[in-house]
């Protein structure tokens, strides 16, 4: 290992980073991984695959905590009433998550860095053109066509989620808004409901690779960042409905583009 990969990692920085990213995740309905990944690679000097696995673990923490925290604004009944949409997307995303994780473990770090950067750019574009700040509207398709499109979208999102170590909400939310006509706030919570089992599937697949040991080697770092993530997701969920999406989403897209450039040039 190089010095950069074994140097001490500041626990306070891990808490602050986890809290800040968790707040964004709790507010929007994401795992926050698209912001955390450049931090793990650039600031904390983890290798690409190790960063993806750590990212997946922290995203799981944010998703699992943000879903109940958001229930004060988006009640459980509203999420449960859309169980058919959740099942539709899960039908594809679980398979996509499994195969995507398998591909990621076979790629070398240089290739994975560039794939991650390209995916960050793609996610930024989706945020810019795919999210309706007002949320909701009419679904693009209905009946069997909608079900088939949902499965295809689920597979694609599952693959992207596993490759990048993200919860997939960056793609799930616009899919829920555009394909199923969901309100933007409801879409955030439904996204979390779909993301959780999808991420567990990818995480299980990653556990079969030797790089999974990065969690055990960095127990303190993982614990501190997880605590920060939970605190942040609570704060973000409380801010739901206060921060206007029309201002926030373009800002997030810019952050993603900057992150993509940093990851692309990382060595």
C-alpha cells in the first residue's frame, strides 16, 4: 500500500463529511453517495473499489435513516399506497445491482475512476433536465408499457447504483416523477424505499470480494462517518419542504460536474 492509502484519517473530518452529505440525502431522498465518493477518493485517499464499498455502506446508513425521518412530511401511508410502483422498479433494480457489483469487482482502478466520472456527469445532466421543481404531473406511459419501462429503468438504475456505490436516487427520482407522475417529495421517499433493498443486493455481492475487508480495516472511520450521516439525514429530513428544489437541484448538478472532473484526474 502507498502512504496515501495508509495515512491516518481525521475522525472529525469523517463526521463532518458524513453529516453534510447525509443532510443532502435526507433532504432530497438520496443516499448522498455522488458527493461522498469524491471525498473518499480525494480527501481520504481510498482506492476506487474500496471507496465504492465504503460509499455503499454509508449510503445504506443514510437511506435507512432518512426514510423514517422523512415520514413527518411524507407519511408511511403515502409510500405504502404506491407499493406497485416500488415492486415494479425493484423487479429490475435487484438484478441490475447484482450484476453491476460483479462487473465493478473485475475492473481495474483506472477504468473504474473514469466510469465513475462519466456516471457523475450523467447524473448531473439528469438532475438538470429530469427533475421537475414543482414535481408530479401525468405519467409518460400507462398499463403494460409502463410496467415494462419500469423494469428496464430498474435494471439500468441497479447497475449504475452498484458500479458507483450510490443509492440510485439520482435516477430513481426523475424516473418516478416522469414515468409514474409522482409528486417530487413523494418520489424522494419512494426512491429511498426502492434504494434500500437494491443497495443491500449490491452490498451482498460486494461482500464476496476481498476489497470488502476495507470496512474492517477502517472500523473507527466507518463508525464516525455513519454517526455523522445519521445526524445529517435527520437534519436534512427536517428541512424537507423548506429549501426550494428550483434552486437546490441546479446547484447539486454543478457540484456533481466538479466532482466528476476531480475523480477523472485522480491518480
